[in-house]
C-alpha cells in the first residue's frame, strides 16, 4: 500500500509540476523570449537611424584659388531643417581633407543655427570667423558664400542666410561683403571640379 500511495503522490506531484510548467513557466519564458527578440530587432533600427547619412554639397576653394568647388560629402541625417542645417554647417566648418582647402578659417565654431518660417537661416559663429580671417575681398566672398550656398543649395526650405558672430549682427567679416541682411544663394564664384 505504501508503494501505491507513493506512486499516487509521485503522479500527483508530476501533474502539478507539469501543470505549473504549462500554465506558468512556459508562458513566462515565452513572454520573456518574445520581449528579448523584439528588443534585439529594435536595436539595429535604432542604430541605423543614428548613423543615417545624406549626401550634401560642401564648398572648398579650387586649386587656382579663384573659385569655389562643390564637393559631395556624407553628413548626418536630421529630421528637422534647423538640425539638418546644423549638420551641414558643421561639415562645412570641419577641416578640409587634402587636396581641398577650406574658405573658413581654422578653429571657427558653430554656436547655433536659427531658421525662420520665411526661409531665412541665421548662422551664429564664433568670433574666430572675424579674428582669424585672412582678409581680402575674394577670401571674404568665398567664406561668406561657402556658408550661404551650403545651406541654400542643400535645403530648399532655406532661401537666404545671415551670418552672426557671437550672437550679434555684424556689418562684414573683413570689410568687403555686407552682412547686415540675409544673403541669397550665389553660384557666381562656383565652378565644377575637374578632378
């Protein structure tokens, strides 16, 4: 009789354990596994969004020093016009890789970018844009239109660009180009690279 009772107890315990596994353990394991799979599937999408790039036209001084040359460069994609404008200007301010030469003095930092509903962008740069500028009318034209064209060519929502220095309007960078008002795109000084 003890063996029979022991067998019944073992069967009852087995049925209880199997019931617990089927109704509690297995669903909990399945839910945890499904959440892990969903989280892993979301990771690549988030990392792809974080590294999504677009091609933008950036301008450098040509080999002869007499014109600007457009160059395609990968920049981070941003969801809003001001954020995308910031990414483009930061790419334009980055040191130029040889053989390109930047029209922007080294060390110039972007403080902020503002975009109005009318399509005017205000690019606020550090004072280095003035204090480190080499001067000369052609150099100043290149500096100004490198920034103006980088935004107006790449972002149709931006029609004109005004350059600010340390958050303030300036008359000019080096005495030649009037910066008291936003400037429209001008490709007069742009040629296509022959490389």
